[in-house]
């Protein structure tokens, strides 16, 4: 007795099964998925785009992956030599939000460190930061600005200070804008970090500010750490580079988050 022919899956069934395979394998190529379900490349691309818009999967060249967890962050030195055009574009876009006379918080990180030359063009600006690199650059080339380092527990590899003491200082201040960095973010989990000691100071800066801006590269999207900082909806604006896929960007905007894509190598950013 022959078994009846297998009926084609409806899109929701196919996408649920794709998620099941990705949870097991982590990443699949488009070719593997077409063979798995017996559908066209175009159908697979539509499925990936739909799931990516929901923040459930993330495109990679030639395929798709599930969200991956980061257990530690690279050192400041390692981060400083990668994705420089993207970081410059994001720094330029974020700095355009800063006006003379404001008090702003710069979180530690190479992208926000790239904002310093742009901020040096402002007048009567107060920069609050936990980043030793930013302090060094500001004290050397922007002495007309007021600089406040928040102190706290020192993280040598990241050249920053973190923990409750740093957060306590930030809570004593009234900030106009807090610029927050992260090594991991996505639509479902928001901003996360593998380091518990970083949570307090990030949350304190956001609570002390009238406006909170996440500045994070697209290469960090779809990665999550163990500790939650804030949902994307807690930020007034998210600035990332134009490497973010249209499906991912559409999902973030559909969720109500204001998103700005900074074009690497351009003189100005665009949405």
C-alpha cells in the first residue's frame, strides 16, 4: 500500500517548521530550505522576510540564522579597528541631535567615542561619560567643553567604569540626552548585555535623561546577552547603520520605534 502524497504546507506551517529547524541547527542556507520544503527561492525569501520583520530570524549572506547569544564582549582595542565607516556614519547622525548648551551622556564604546570630534564643535556643552577614552580625547582637544566622568568600578578591557557607584553619580544629574551603546540588541529582547555590571549605569543614564538614544551597529542586531537593559520602545530614537535589512527595519518601525539609518560614507544620514 502506497502512502498518500504529502500535501504542501501553508505559509504559517512552513515558517513554524523553519523556526524549529533553525532552533536545532542555528543557521540554514536558502538552498537547504528550498530542498527541505520543496519550494522556490522566492518563496523562501518571502518566508525569511516575514520572520525577520517579526524579529524571529536574521538574514545572513546566502541564508538565515536564529538569534545568537553573546557571553562576553571583545576588548576596546579589538572593537576599535572594525566597522569604522559605519561607526563614523552613526556618530555623525547621533551628534546632529546635540545642540549648544546641552548636557549629554556618552555611554562607553567605540561608536560613541567617534562622536567626540563632532561634539567638540558645540559650545557650552557638558559631556557626562563613563568612557576613559572619551575623557582623554575631550580633555586634549575640547577644553572649552565641561566634562564629567562618573567614576565607579573600572573595567580595564573596555576602558570604562561600571556598577552601582557609576550609576549613583549619574542619578545626581539632569541630562538632556543619553546616548546608549550596546553589543547586542533585537526587536524581541531589546537591549541586552552579557555583563551585569553594565546594566545599572545604562539604566541610570536613561532615567536621568529627557531623551534616550540607542546607537548600535547592524552587526549587533539579532544578538542577545544574559542581562536585559531596556526594550527598544524605551528609546526615543534608535540610530544604526544602513546594513540593517529592510525587513528588520520595517519590523522595528512597525513596533513603534523611531529608527534612523546612517549611510556609511555619506556626509549626512538618512532614514
